[in-house]
C-alpha cells in the first residue's frame, strides 16, 4: 500500500521515473495490478515512451489470453496506438484484427477494412469481395455503398445477391431518398428481374460452361445466393479441381464464403486457410475467419 501511495504521489508531481519505479515495486509486492497497469500506461503516455506502452499492453493481452480470458479492449487499443506511433504498421494491423475478433464493433471493422484496400499490392479485382465482408460486418453505410455493391454483383453474375443488397439498402432507409431515388428504384427493379430470371439463366450458363473453371465457380456462387448451397458448393469445388484459374485463390475464397452461407463455419475456415498470395485475397480470407 505504501508503494502504491508513493507511486501516485510521484505521479502528481510528474516525476515519471519515480512513479514507474514505485508502481512496479507495488505490483511485485501484490498491489492492485489493474489500477497499477492503468497508472503505468498513463505514465508512459505522458513521458512519450510508446515502446514501453506497447510492451505493457502486450504483456497484459498475453496474460489474459494465457488465462483463457478475453483481453481488455483498452489494452488492445493502447497497443494499437503505441504501435502506430512507433511506425509499426504491420504490428498495428495484426492488433486491429485481434480487436475485431474480441470486440467486433462496426467502427473497428470499418478501420480494418478501410486499411486493407490501401495496402500495397492490393488488387482492385477484389473490391466486390471487400464489399461482401463490409456487408457481413454491417459497415455499408451510404447509398453509394449499396448502389456500388449492387452494380458489382450484377456485373459478376450474382443476381440474387444484387437483389438482396439493394433491398437491404431500401429496408434500412439508406437508399431511395434524394435526387438519386428514381435511379435507385430502377436499379432495384432491374436486380429483382435478374434474380427472378436467375434459375433459368444459371441452368443455361451451366449447360454452356463446357467445364470452364472460372465459369463453374461464378455459377456456383450464384446458386448459393439463391439458397441452393449444396449445388453451388459442388460447382465451386468442381471449378477448383478443374484448374486453369488465373486467380485460384479467389475461387478458394469464394468456396469459404459459400460454406458460410450454408452455415458450415468449420468447412468455411478450412477453405479460408487455403487462400494464399499477397494481392489481398489471403488478407480477406483471414478476416472472414474472424467474423
């Protein structure tokens, strides 16, 4: 108790070295670890020692995980901020991913998904898949988001998904207002018509695919959008086995999403773990396992 009192007294006169010294002694003597950790974090922030903040926060996180407890949200945020301030961008990205695993708040997901697209080497072809994850994490927030995703879904032959997206935007009261309302209503009508025609169109596309690997994966995903999960997953697997993909990791990513749609998270994570590469597909797959 005396050591704790001394630590707090030294903090009041801003003697950070003495505060740290006595706070650490108090911890060793069995003082209130949670309160002392907060005091040490404050001391480190005041002294600008972000390396020390990172070490303290990391130790607290590891101790919680080792004990089978969820780390404190504040410790994860402290570590993220300290790593950012010390220029450790890769380390901060990893911490943010742990943060959304333990505390899946929309604002944290928005940060993580915003960063992934600015990562060097990220491929623009994965924009639609980023938006799929944004929709899953409820971070589609504007009419422009919903319109863009609907258009991308239609361009990628995912009619049922396009309809579900634009309908969600209208249901949330985000889409269908203002100067663009009429255009958005026409887009909704188009998506509804395409979704209505999808069973016929997919059957025709499947018959004409000639076993093309990319077409099989695309058609399979479209079937899962219609709720025909077994058929869709089988076609995606057939496409992967066929080979000849320009981007086979995209197909594995879509297989994982298809399994999630079917409610099989175990199989989904198996598929996601098989996604490799440095163009963003592996990053997205890893994030899907944290949803």
